[in-house]
């Protein structure tokens, strides 16, 4: 795996787990959530933050992508806001989303 991450890696082995999911999908237990599961979460709030954080992590880990943050920055930024205010979650989600939407050579 060129990023060092596998889709089946536990979300909680990389990021802090949220205190609760916005809308649990298919009875997903946060403790058993994988990186791929997080990419498939629907809805806004912490679910959207998780989706965009995983995408940001994979972009940051890819040696062929010039991403605005390094892997440790993505993890730190997510962990700093995941159980915080709605405004903090939304602000960080928007930043990840903007960076994730930049042009990519791949």
C-alpha cells in the first residue's frame, strides 16, 4: 500500500474516536469503524469531518500529491476538534474539504 494505510485499518488506531457519530450508518459502532467505513459515512457534522479527515490523510500520505498538511498535522487537527463545538468541527471539515478538492496530478 503506497500510503502506509489500509482501508481495513481501524479508524481509532489513527484518529481519536468521536464521542458519538452524527448518524450511525448501518449500526456502525465507532469502536469497530475502519478508515473505509469512515469514508462511507453520510451526513454532516462529525461524520463529514471523519470523511474529509480520512481523505486528507490519504492525500497527505501519498508521495505523488503535494498536500497542504502532513499526516501528523491532519491527525492533530482532527483530534483537536472532533469532540469540540459544532463550529470547530465545521471549520476544520471545510478546510479539509477545500484542500481535498484541489487539483491532483493522479
